[in-house]
């Protein structure tokens, strides 16, 4: 199980990472990020309403959000390096395919893709593309992100649901209780959903926790086991053989019968 953060972001997340509490529509913080090379220009997507253009949304690689955090803490060189990596991802084939896929859709559909609320069952090709982008993003972040002490990211799957909270289980088995309302803000409230928690230290006595959508980037075939354990699927233990042995239940076939008047 490999889980990472949702690989695309909007300008609002960049602005709030750089200036927590700032109104997202303010231009000054974003202009500052751009003028110093701490953020990319993003990729613009034109939305449509019926047959006419209705608006425009800009997609960013989520690496821009990390770059904005680094810039806020004064790690300007590291922020610029990460922004360059974001530009490379945004210029890549997968991101261009994403732009083509989203262009021409309704504003609400593109917004749902951006914020992570578009169900995979309804838009599987979107999630397939985002997994490819997430893999590139994770590899790039691993190579270029410096160790930081002011923010931490915990990713995992929701493994348990209680009345007021959910349990997030990470790849290492670490379990974290997450308030239901916090998970709801990231559109992840069901068992099996992927979720990421970003904890930021803003001051010596100030901390904020944000929930963001997660996405599974590992290959499903590498983790599949019909016996619910990590083992090659062609290997059977005695316990497996015992579980599979025995007389099968009789097969029942229901056949509809027309009853005449």
C-alpha cells in the first residue's frame, strides 16, 4: 500500500500555505511566489456550460504547495528547486493529458477533480491519470525535498469508523484518530478511503492540521493475495489448504417460471 497526497492543487492552497489565514483571492501572495520563482504559473483549463465557455480554472502540481511552505519558512533555495520540479511535472505528458481530459467539462466537475471529490467509479480515467502524476510527484519529492521540522505528512487508509471519529492506518501500521468533520473536509469518510494529514508548525505555540485527499499510487497487483496475507499467490500453506478443503456448498440456480392465468 503506497498512498500519497492528491497530486493537483488550486491557487487557494498555495496562498494559504504561504500566508496562513490570508484570503485566497488576494493577488499579492501569489505574485510574490511567482516573482521569486517559488511557484509555477500552473496549467489553465477552460470549462464549458453547454456549448459555450463558462470559466477557467488553474491546476498546479501539489509540489507548489510544499514550495510555498518552504518559502514561508525562509528556505528560499529549496522552494525554488521544488517549484522547478513542479514545472517539469506540469509540462509532462500526464499533466497535458489531464488538461485535455478536463477541458470542456462543467465547472463543478473540474472543481470536483481539483479538490478530490470526483468519485473514481464515475470518472475512472481521471483517477488513472492522477495516479501516474502522483507517482511522478512522489518520486520528485523524495529526490528534492529537504528534511523539514515545521510540517509533517501522514498518509494512510481509513480503517475504522466510529460515531465522532475515524481511524487512519498508515503504511507502517501507525493508527491516528481523525475527527469525522476533519476527514469530511477532504471528502474522505468511508472505510477504505485514502487520506492525508498535514501538520504544520506556524509558531512556537501554534500548530494547524489540515486534511487533504489521498490517492493510492502502488500497483494493486503487487499487493494482491487471495488469502489476505503478504505472500506469493502461488504458495499454499497447510492452513490455506485446510481452509480450501472440504465439500463445497451445493449450487443453487434460480430459474424464472411464467405462471399462466
